[in-house]
């Protein structure tokens, strides 16, 4: 996933990590 706006993938990544931590 390479997007022109670095903020969007970064937000998605942080959200994924947060959800991952919640599930784990």
C-alpha cells in the first residue's frame, strides 16, 4: 500500500495495531 498521502496509511496502521493489541 503506497499512497501519496503518508498520513492515511499511517492512521490505518495505527488503527490496526491498536485493534491487534485489543484482541491480543
